[in-house]
C-alpha cells in the first residue's frame, strides 16, 4: 500500500524538474530501489525539501556529475516517495536522515553521509565529504 506524500505537489515539482533536467534518476518505487542499488556503483541522495538539501546536498550531487564515470547518481524523495524511501532505508544500517547520501556497490552499502555532515556545511564541504566517501576505504 502506497503511503500518502507529506509535501504539496507545488513544493516538490520544481525540485523534481531540476533533478530530471540534470538526468538524476528518480527512484519512485521499492522495485526502482532494488534495481538501482544492484548497479556496479551508485550514489543515492535521500532528498528532502529542507534548506540544507536545496543549499548543499543537491548542488553537491550536481557537482559530482561526470567526475566519476563509473558512478550512477540517483535520488529518492523522503516524504514524497515514502515506499521507495523506506525500501532504501531498509538497506541502510543508520538512523533515518534526510538529506543524506548512501553509496552502494553491487547491492552492498559501502558508505553513508548523514544529515549532520550536510546541514551547516557549504556545498564545497559537502562535495569534499562525498568525494572522500567515494575514494576512501570501503565498508561501514
């Protein structure tokens, strides 16, 4: 059973359009999540409508485009695609946190950047945190 979304459509549509224009894959269903995390390497933004998502997390995701050719980029929208978000969180061994970034390799979570590393940081700092997530030692 699909859960109702928490945010009015007029709040989220501009965000969704921006992500679509940047060719970020939007995960709408639990099946989308399952297919996505099975990829070789995927970074998923657990998105939200908060200011730190708009100011830091989404711009950081956009800044990473093309830097890592093997890396797929995707997003799930907490409070909007609630079933998909829950399906993703079922694969993450951390408390719910949005925005946040989850890095998967072949279905295994190998890195996680929680909200407290995003909120209060500038975009460049978030990019550096995610870069470290991508290039540092694997495993959580």
